[in-house]
C-alpha cells in the first residue's frame, strides 16, 4: 500500500500498491510510525513529524488503510489541524483503490453539474402536443394510480378494465399520461418486489439447506400421517407433457422394497423399460436400478 501526497501540504491520497514499477519505487522505504512519540523511523533514521517534507512522505508504504489513516491522524495532531475523510474509490470487485484525507478547513467541491454541450437539432419529425404524452420518457405511472390499481386488482378486476376506468375518470388518454402496458409493467414490478422476501422464498431456502444436509430429503419426503415414504414415478408422454406413471407408498427404503417397487412398475408398463431415470442420491435405489434396469441411463437430480 502506498500514500501519495498531493500538492496541498495538508492532504494525502492513499492508493493500492501495484506490481508495476514506477519512478518512486526506487525511493520507497518502509516506515514505522511510533504513536507514543512525535517521530518515525526512516531508513533507520529518526525524523520528526513536524519537519516532514514531501520527499519524506511520497513512497511510504502501509499494511492497511487503517495504518495510513493512523499515521496521518498522528501527523495532523502534531502539526495542529483536524483530518476529514474525502474521496473514496473502489474497484469493480469492491476492493479499495483510493482513499483521500484532507484538512478539515479545505473546501468542498460544489455539488452542481455544468452543461457541456447542447444540440437542439433533430433528424426526425417531432411529436405534437397531443402525442408527446405517449413518448416513452414522458409516460410515468403515478403512485396514486398504482395504489388504486392494486386495490382493484385485489378484488379480481383485470388490468385492462382498470385502465379503462382510469381513462374514464381522467376524460381522455392524454390526461392519464401512460398506456395500459405501462400500468401492467408497474403492477408486475410491485408484485415481484413484494415476493422477494416472502414466505415462499423462505420456504425454498429452507428446503435447499435441508437438501444439502440430507440428500434424499427432497424426493423421499414423508408425506402421510404414518411417516411412510411416498415415491412418485413421473415421466413425459409423446407430447412432452409431464405424466404421473405411478406411485408407491413404501414401508421403508431398503433395497428389497425398492426392488419390489421397480419390478411392479415394469409389470404395469408391460415390461417396457425407460431409456433414462433421474432420482435423488438414495444409494439403495441406485443399486436396484442397476440390477432391475441395467440398460437404463441413471442420473442424479
């Protein structure tokens, strides 16, 4: 890690060190800040903080941002000014690239933006006052309309009918200021946001965690009052639609029980074996598939 002092004597930049050689690398030295004293070690020589120069500070290396800030805080205490954190930059991965500290008396950058260029000419026909409301950037769904639409949607009124009602209340489409699809998109976005942290998401998260701890959990789930596993055999028909081919309520999950299940299934299918089977990680089931249906391709879900 390096600090780079700016031209202002009471401000300092802290930047992430790179492996690329720079002109300052030959001058870089390790410095140890002694917080209990008003000095630091520079190439085994003691330098007073009150007499630090730019050449003393440029090229300093620190193990962390906290250490760099600690040094600058000590320096400011000795010199006689207060420190304020200023600019902060991060890389795309969130790691720190630059930290800027300044004297507390230094001014702030004005929080205003200056227009640099303006082109009033267009290469297309401009919309009139009656059509401009329907251009995308001007179609804004008001929150009051969203709340009204959600209440009507809750009692079973369709979005198209809600839009007709809003247009009727406003006398015309131009007074509404948006289209029916804009209202639908807004309702969909609100619905999506409302279910992100809902009970369904919580339940799915629980089942994923349970499946990691207990691989057979998700497909051999005990569903009846007698705590017996229910195995459902599901396939696809010639229309590629999901079809329930059969099911079995088992006494246990032993190899003998799975043998009976597979043989009974094949008997009900007139001996026709599937080309492939997808099951959970139950070892007893996997062993029986190899014996009862040796030519079948078996994969885990």
